[in-house]
């Protein structure tokens, strides 16, 4: 049974260590990495992006080992090209107009259709897959877990800067991605047939050619029996990535446990969850989110602590308690965005922020 297995994907920026600008590496890093990790390292639409992905992992311990190794390998190979890698949701100052698009029919097609929305989509995310034994079960859990997406997203905020500006957001990455169609929080689907019929209609009407062009913050994967969480900025630290992986896994396990007891969490509307997503993007963990059960604002940090209590009874069976503990460190030390802002305030230049990001990215990589 593949229930609660994990897969983790991260997108890294490729940086020139002298100018600290994003740089197009002509896929040399990807080609070299594929000799070691095969298809676990991939090109992305912009040449300044490298994507890595783990295999199917049984637990967070296995996922951590793979992500640590992938970060290390990509960084070493980038170094051989005289480059560095960094993990953040956006680059602090590079302009997308100067970045090259990877030559590939799929990317050409996306750019042709989406135009400037695609060309300016120079952002870096974290995708977490959690396995289920059926897509029917996955859609049931996905409907409910949507409510918790802003809470985890707030912890992951790591993109306060865009093109040399302090945007005022803790995650500006999501604002950039909002320009794409079929993004954000999805609606509730009553069944997997309901979801599949939606996809079929879009394909039939030439809106999309395959279900991978549905870029929601969470989706039941079109080909694998997984829920794919796509809302988080790429985290700076491996410890942060693993905390979010553990949270998503624990939430799925908890909601599944409730289902076995003939109970379920309320599935809130997209419109309500979007209110919390906006607050999380703007304020990170420093703002208030809405508790829809109580119909009142609650400090985000308090809601995160409630969330940890909510999943506590499934954590030991999953073996992810150590990884989840890091959530408390984030609450104490701030998110990636908070730390980027602190470095900028201290040094007054964006180059020092890039140096901070690239250094932090390799902590624990081996």
C-alpha cells in the first residue's frame, strides 16, 4: 500500500557568484546531474532554474536524505561551472526580461499561449506529494486539507523581494503566479469522477491538452495516486522543507484517521480559504488568519500551534516528530522572508541577501 508515501520537488535558482544575478547555465548543470541522479534533476522553463525531485520515499527520513543529496550534487556541479544555487521563492533583484527560456516544445507552447505571464513567471516553489491507495480517497482528503494550506504557506513564505523592490509581501511569488490560469485554491469536488469530468471538459474544449496544466495550490495528481501540495515557496533550509513535508503528511494521515472513525473536517469554500491565503502571502506568520469555526481572527502563530496539536496523535506512527519540531524554530526565528528582510535591513543591499540565501541553501546538504 502506498498510503502516506512521499515525494518532494524543489526548484533552485542558478546564480552568478560575482554579480549575484540569476544566470542561464545552458542546462549544463542538469546534464551533469542526470548522469548521477538520472531523471531526478530536470530543466525548467527558465534556464536559470534547476528542478530536483526525490523518488518515492517511505517516510520523512528517506525524503530528507534524498533532498540533502540532491542539493549537494546540484551545488557541486554548479560550482564546477563557476556558479552557485539558492533556494528562495524569488530572486531579490534579477529582472525576468534578461532571462533565457529553455528550448523545448512544451515551454514554447506555454509562452506562446500565456505570453508575458509565462515569461515573467521566474519563481521557485516546493511541491510535496503524499501517496494514497486510491484517487477516490485522495480527492476526499484534498477537499478537507485545503483549509490548512494558508497555515503551512505562512510558515513557508520566502519571497519578499522582486526586481530590487521590497514588495511588502512575505510571499510575492504567489502574486506573480496568480497571473496564470487555473492557479490558487481549487473548488471542492464531490468525487473523483467530478474532478475527472472537469479535466475532460477542459481538454475537449481545447483549454488544456493535459491535466498537468492545472496549476492549483493542491491537486490530486493526474497520473499518480497522490495529493500534490504546490502552495509553498521554495524553502531556504532543508530543515524547513522537511518541516512542511512532515506537516502535509501528518495532515493527510489525521484526516484519513478521522474518516476511519466516520468523521471529517469541514470543507470550506474556496472564497473563504482565499482570504487566509492572501493574509499569509502578505503577513506570513506575523498576521492573523481567520478561524472560520469561531468566525474570528486569530494570531497565525497560535493557529499553527493548534495545527500541531491537531495532528499530534498520528505523528509518531509516521515517524516525523523530529522534522515537525522545526516548526517551533520557524515560529521563533522567523520565516525565510523574515530572515531575508533582516539581512537587507542590516546591510542595505540585495547582494548580501543573495549571499545569505546561497549559504543557507547548503546547510545540511551532503
